[in-house]
């Protein structure tokens, strides 16, 4: 059993695990969540799927001593609140769940970002890692928008058809990518400021990311050439 867990942790700590994490996150955000109709059975299935993402998040940083304790604690709290919110869906519990998930996903994004930009060759797994961070940012803003809507009610957004997370995932990613269809609009001043901030990140992150990846690839190629000359 110990060997199995050791192999599992080793796999999730390697770059190749980023591919599976990337696919899981894509499926969760763009397939599973939008198709969820908020029935009790589908809601539980969504919770199970997201719980698996939380567990992979813990495993992926298991070897990073600096972030291991923080990420595991936040993941455990998020996992607990995520399931409690099903049975006691009060406003306080929903807000606690949203903010716990925000903290976990932010700390997880930082850990993935550091893992992606560590010294070495730029592989497609590392590019996937940078996209994972981008997806996590969209998810974090969706949680913040959802928390704002739960706290202040319908006064925060126009044309929200429900109170589920799927509406806010849609709104968050249309804002992050600066598409802005206009079918959902923020009304509250804080919601508008948050939308502007997300759109700004959506513009700056890809530009900074590309510059950093190109710089790392150039440094790696230069180092290889110098080693060949020596």
C-alpha cells in the first residue's frame, strides 16, 4: 500500500500529471458544470467530480514542502465545506464554501505556476500548466461573483437565470477572455470593478506568459549551446 501511494504521489508531482489535470479541469468547467441542472443527483455527481480535482491538487504538491501544508489544509477545509453545503445550503455556508475554494485555488495556482516556471526545458506539459493557471483564475473569479450574488441577491447582476455556479462560470470566462456578450451584466459597483479587474488579467496574463516562456526557452537553448562548445 505504501508503494502504491508513493508511486501515486510521484506521478502527480511530475510534469506529465499536468496533462491529466488539464483535461479534468477542462471537462469540469466546460462540460460537466454547464450541463448540470441542479437536481440533487447531478449536484452530488458534480461535488464528487470536483472533490477528485481537490485530491489531485493535494497530490500534485505533496513533494513541495513550502506549499504542501498550506494546500492540503485549504483542500481539506474546501472538501469539508463543499459537502456540508449540500445538506445545509444556507447563505453563510455557501459564502464560506466559495471563499474556501477561492483560497485553495489561488494557492494551488501559485504552486502550479512555480512548478511550470522552474528551471529546465519548456515542454508541452509546462504550457498546459500555464493554461491550468489561466483556467483556475477564471474559476476563482466565478466563485467571487457567485459569492457576491449570494450575499447581495439579484442586485449584483442582471439577467442571471439561476443561482448555480454554471452561470457565473459562463460570465467569468466571457469576461476573462474580454468577449463580453452583454447577456449578463454587473450592476453593483463592486461587481463592475471585479469584472474590470478580471478583464485586465485576461489581457495581461497571456502577454506576460508568452514573454516569460520565450525568455526561458531562449535561456535554455543558449545554455545547451554553451555546454556543447565546452
